[in-house]
């Protein structure tokens, strides 16, 4: 079973920041938080991952709370092409490094 | 990011026949590959994990004799759906990772299987 909880859907205006929350209150100390997204009828695309420090790459930023029980994925300037289902996944050795997908958040970027 | 290629992207087969789906890591050695299936409007469901050179580990409820997985090399894993039935129609997706580590896993583009 997925160890994360995400809102079913969100929307934001094009050009604005999209902030996608994720709860993972049962995360263990050696588990990382991963974010993937899936555009319709394609394989998931890796976005970012982190353990406890905030992370940033060319796609997004990942903010993890100090207690590690939740995180937020930030797309700084959302475009129409960012419309997708976003999955927050907890992964680590305790779960044999498997990527177990929950139901994700459907993000709609409005023109 | 690394490239994972899945083939075919789309296949239609008759009931009772078998279908093989290939998953290749093109620019890295994938010691671990994951196979998923996805029904319309649902999330990805993990079917099995395969490690190069050893038998695949199947998730609970997945029939190992129906979904045969072979991971004979560091760049290729195959999923064979045997004696396919219409209820096996689904979107099958593979993912490849460099070993049992926390490096990112990359996904293929998926295979849409339709059994008629």
C-alpha cells in the first residue's frame, strides 16, 4: 500500500507557482520522498527526490518539513504542459526499494 | 535523464495467444526492473520486481505463470502475458533502476495491450 496521501486534484493559473502537498506521516528514517508525474497515456517522468534537505533542480523544488511527515513539490512557473497527475512516493530499503504509486494529484494548469 | 525504451507501444492480440513486451535501458545498466499495469483512470499497480540473473518477485495477487518475466541481461527485461484474455487488456509499463539503491528509476513509454 502507498504510504502517502495527496489531494485528488488541484489547479493553478499558467505562469504561477503550483504547490502540491503530500503527507507521509509514517515515513521511516531511511526512506526518501520521490516525485513523479504522468501525462496522459505515457510512462511516468521522474521529477525530484530527497531525504530531509530541500532539493531543487531544473524542473522543481522539493520542500520537506523538519519532522519529515510531509512535503511540498513546487513548480515555480507552471505551464500548460505541466498538466498531469503528480505522484508522491516514499521509497527505501524497508520496502525493497519499490516504487508504490498512490492515487496522486491531478494538476490542471489553466490558461 | 536516462532512457528506457519499451516495445511495442501498442499491440492487439487474439484471446488465448501470448504477447511479449520488451523493456530496454539504453544508456545505463539496469540491475533492477519493475513491471506495472494501469487500468483506465487508475494509478499504476506494481506487478513484479526483477533483478538481473535471478527470478522475479511478484506482488500478491499477480499470477507468476500468467505473467512471465525474464531479466537475462543488464539492459533487457521482458514480460510475457500468456494465454491472454480480454481482462488482461491494460497499459503495461516498465521501470529500470541502477540496482537496489535510491537512485531514480526511469520509466518506459508503456505498452497498450488490447486482447480481442
